[in-house]
């Protein structure tokens, strides 16, 4: 085991430190489709990266791309079967981020 014990590492610093993690307040008084707009405005690039990584992994196992296509285009309507407010929150996240609902 090659990792050495480190001490005095808080607060974070050094070459990989990218700054403090921001705090977001999700206002549950907003309509469900709007609750995540501020977060998606700030983090849609990171979310798109995560989604692309998931797609890349899926395509590694199923290289035809059909699985990703099915999720993106064919089963998105299943979100309508989720209970309120989750269905509307997911639709709002998709709308705000530009990521397909699937």
C-alpha cells in the first residue's frame, strides 16, 4: 500500500484545489419545473460531462449505440409515470440543461 498518511490537509489547498464548493438553495416553493434552474445554469457543463461519461461506458459494453439511443429517445416518456413533483423536476432539469430527458 503506497499512500502515505497526511495531516493538516484542511482547509484544502495546493495545485488541485479549485476553490470552495458553492452552496445552492433549492426553493421548494417554486414550481417543480423551475426548482433546479439556477443549479443547471451553473453546472450544466459538468452535468453534460457526467452524462457523456455514462454514455461512453454504455457504448463500451454495447458499441452499436442502441442502448443510449433507447434511453435518450424511447423511454423518456416513462418519467411521466413518476409521482409528482419528481416527474416535473426531471423535465425542468432536462429543459434547463439541454440534456435529453431520458
